[in-house]
């Protein structure tokens, strides 16, 4: 069975799936660009200091620099909290006078047990020292890593499995298929591993960005190649030899 | 494309439609452009022909600061904004769907025994969501860091888990307070009030500063602009058991506030269940009355026109009012809709950029 030999209806169905996957991956890339840049619209490249903040800083500071950045009044608020975390996150006068003021201004409207505002997150309160202290550990904790890693690994594996299987029945050269399939899977493992390793060295943030970029590019490339094979004739140079 | 069989154009068409197009739509999502106009605008609460040339911004408001236990109003509405300006004034056209025209703001009602009762309700914060009025607000950055990013959230402070704001007990008193972080930081607030001020043709021009102590100001950071006269007051007699005044005519237009033209001494010739306005209104004079307005509710839609001088004058104009004194500059604002509610309001995240063209 080859993609270009499928019936018209099968081609339509597969095209819908592949296009939807491309849209989903582009949406994910858009979200990543928004989370790891200062922009609030459009397609953006992640900024490395924000990637490093997310994976190498404490969860509190990382969130203030990335996913919660839009709620932070001024960048000085982040520096102030980061300094406090760096000094050991102690319940001292600086915490009570300065850090709590930032929490009140920027965080507590949503992050409090009693908040009923739209989008409130009462399950993650930042109302007192004990609440805040638990998010000051550097990098991903074991529990947080296990939580996000299993969701991403299993979810992306399903996606990756589908697109690489579709590619496997395309008419491209074996070297192209093998190369793309290996790159896609290996970059997924590297990406997720680097989330954890960045806890120990900020340089692994570069691996996150690089592996993540290649991972996204490889999925989109596979989808586009499969779409091409579904509807057009592959140039002879790229075609597998026994299918000439 | 000409050489492709028509059937093979399908995937390309799908790609163009669903992948490329969304990225082209991202530009200018939250920007309102005011265009220069050549003719004068008459404030009548109608969408006159000249408004059709102005670019519009449509924005969904679907967030509430708290869940009031008796709130029955909107949880989402799409607000359409337009703006034009001339050499002296800036004009705004605001439209949003609201299926109910809410006018009964704390009215007096005649009881079976002949006494009068002022109808009021209170939610868990002590504020009304049933006997109130529809309102709309503009919130303009004057000089508050973070406003361009956070919008009105920069000055919004909700009660914490201990029921306090800035260490002061506010449980049962309010859901939140407005104040800026530091001295010298102010925000201009244009509060359009359908019952109290719309009939007299002005917006209640207010501002927010850094005051976070009710001993300094009972409304914390929220203040009215300087005024030389006018305003609204409760319509209550000396014994505080009934209305002091009523309108000369009760014809639907004059049923819910008492304007100077209609004001007359209260004489009780009413039937059980009849309503008398709980408020009397006069147009503000001074800085608080800087903004003229006319709002009309028709077929489930509020249409509100506003007009203000680009640059206002007065003793504290630069502190209390946004000054559109540089038409090449970007300004930032946020909006909110109050559906028959005293403090609960629909809002949006972030700020809207406002430019002159």
C-alpha cells in the first residue's frame, strides 16, 4: 500500500488529518512563541532568557517571566522576586514588605483561595509565605517533571506515531523516511530530557530550544511531504527506487 | 495553478484557507484608530452616516471580577468602538448588545399600607445587582507603569483570603478597590451612567490615584474630577422615609431620575406599586463634566456617543484627565460594561491602543 495509490476518499480523509496536525503544531509553536517572548500577538521566536527562566529558575520566577508575564506590572517586580528566591526565599522583612506587595499587585487577584473572578486559580494560592515558598525550588521538581513529562511524552508519541506511520507508506526514498522518522523521535526525547537537565545547567535551555524547533519542523515537514505524495507525483530524485 | 488538474487544487486551497489566513488576521487586534473628520458630530445616540467611515474595533468582554450571589446580568458581550476627531474634540461611538434596559436604580415604591419603600438589594459584598442601572466605562492611562500591558487590572485590588485589601478589612464591604501603586500615578475614568447622568448629557469624569486608605478617601483611589456644581443625590425626604421630589411628568423618560426641568415637590397621589425615582441629577460643571454624551437603548443594543476636548483645562487637568495633546502618540485604554450592577462589571484582559490618523 502506498499513499498515492489510495482512493480519492482515503486521500481526502488523510489530508484532513495531516492539515489538522499542521494547524495544531503551528498553534503550539505560536503559543510557545507567545509564552517565551515579550509579544502578546503574532508568531514569535522564543527568547532564550525566558526559556532559561522557565526551566532553570524557580517555578514562581519562571512563570512571572513567561506564562504569567502579561500579569506582571513591571519587569522590576520579577527582579525583586528573583533576588528574594536567590537569597534563599526566607520569611523576612523583605518578603513581607516587598515580595508580598508584588504578589498582591500582580498575582493574588487570581491566585487566592477565595477568588471568584473569571479565570481564578484558587487551587494555586499565593496568599502567604507557605503558599509562595513551595514554588521557589529551582527548575522542575520530581513531581512537576513527572506530571508534565508523561503528558507530553504520551501525547506527542501518539501524534508522532501517526505521522511517521503515514510517512512510512509514502513513496519517498528510504533514507529520507528513516532520517525524518529518527530525527522526529530523537528530538522529542532530547527536548523532554533537557527540561529536567536544565535544572542543573542553564545551557540545557539551548538544547530545549534547538530540539523543540527541529521536532516541530520535522512533524510539519513529514505532514507536508505526505500531503504532496497524496496529491502530486514525487520528483524521481526523491522517489524510492522500486517505485520508479 | 493553471496546469494543475482541478482536483489537485483542493489541498492547496485548504492550506491557503486554514493555515495562512489565520496568521494574516492577527494584525491590529486591539487597536482603535481615530480618523479626522470634516463635519461636526451631533450627539444623538444614533449611528449617523458619518460614523460609517470610521474604522471599528470589536472587542469581547467576558470576564467578571467576582461572582455576585444575585447577579443576573450579562456574562459576555461584544463591544464595538469607533472614534473620530476634529481640531478641538475627540468623539467616540460605543455599541454593545444588552437585552435589558436597566433603569430602576433604587426607586421608591408605594406599599399597600401607603408607606414608601426604597427598593434595594445587596450581594455578598454589599452592592446591588437588581435595582441598579446600566453603565459603561473608559479607563485611560495617564502615567501609570504597566497599564499598557495589564489594562485596568493594574489598578484593581480584590480582597484577599483574609477579606482584606492593603491590610484593611473589607469583607462584606466590597469585592475590590481601585488604586495605583505609587504617588503621582493616575488613571482617567470616564463613567457613563445610564440613569444618573445620561439624561443630563454628561459622563461622570473621574480619576484613580494611589490612595489606599479609606481614612484619606472613602473610595480609596477613586475620585471625581474637580467640579464647580451639579451631580446626583439621593431623592429622600428629611424623615428618610420617602421621596422628597418627583417629576412633573411620569412618561417613561422621567421615571427613574429627576432632572432640574422636571423637579417638583413630592405630592402623594400614587397607587400601590407605583415608582418614584430614587435619585435626582444635575449636569456636572467643571472638570467632572468635561465629557458630553447621549446614549440610546434600542432593540437590545446600547448606542452611546461621547465627546470631549482633546486637551482639557482646569486646575488639575493634567492629573485628572488624559490629554490628547500629541496626535502622533499612542494612548492606551480599557473598557468595561456594567449590566444593572453597582460594581460587578465585564472587562477584558490587557489594554487597547488608541491612535490618531
